[in-house]
C-alpha cells in the first residue's frame, strides 16, 4: 500500500470518529465500511481510495465481522497497534450499548409499529449506501481490464448459487489475479522495470 494522503490523526480523533460512525450506522459491516470510508478518506483525507479498497479486501477475507475488521485495519494503518485498539473500541461500544438497550426493551420494540416502520426506512437507506460504496470503488477496483470480467462472474455466482461458499470465490479471484500478473510479468521486458 502507498503512503496515506494526510498526516496521521490522534488516537482520540480515531476513537471519536469510529464511535460516532458506530452509533449512527445500521445495516452491517459494508455500511459501516462505507461510513468509515467517507470519514477517513473523503472528509479527513487520511487514507486514499486505493488504501480503502485494499483494506476492504483484507477485512472481507479475514474471519470475523467486517465492521470490526475494517476498523481494526484502518486504525492500525493510521496509528499502529494503539490506533487499531481505539478504532475497535470505538466501533464495538455503540453496538454493545444499543444491543443492551434493545434487549432490555425487546418486547416493547417488537410490537411497536413505529419501530417496525423505522427499520423498513433504514433498510432502504442501507441499500443506497451499499450502492454508493460500489460506485465509489469501481474505478480503482477495475484498474485492470480483467476486473470487468471477474466482477459480473462473481456477481452471477453469488446471485444464482447462494449456497456457494464465498471463501472459494475470494480464493478464485486471488488465484486469477496472481495468474494474470504472472502472465503480464512474463511479457514485460527488463527495461520496463527501470
């Protein structure tokens, strides 16, 4: 990965941003990633789009929750081990607080039509955020032409074969990337490396 775009933030700033994003993000890891990307890349300029794409690929391929993995990787990239720790705390504390609150008042929430309506509204917004992540990363993700072939193939597999293990999809994409780069490196002349 290349160097970050702007100077590194303080640990407190990383914590407060991930805490705020954690409290106001509904819809899962990809939505949280989109919000973190907006904060760390678009607004603050601490991470480049290329770094965000790399971090997303790593976060998705690691075991665990994408939101926590993303926070950990972004925090580490910005401020090392302590940055990773405060970013994870900032992203986990809101979930813990909200889940504890919902658990206490579960019966009241589950029967409330206003709460159900609010959740339906949030679902629509979540889809919009996911599409925004796709659109903002497509140019950097498809820097190689073969990405335009791999994307629809992977999309078709996930839509039409829902039981297909996503790990094999990721490993297949990695294998294709290695193979394509190997072939391209064979075609390069020694002077291309100077």
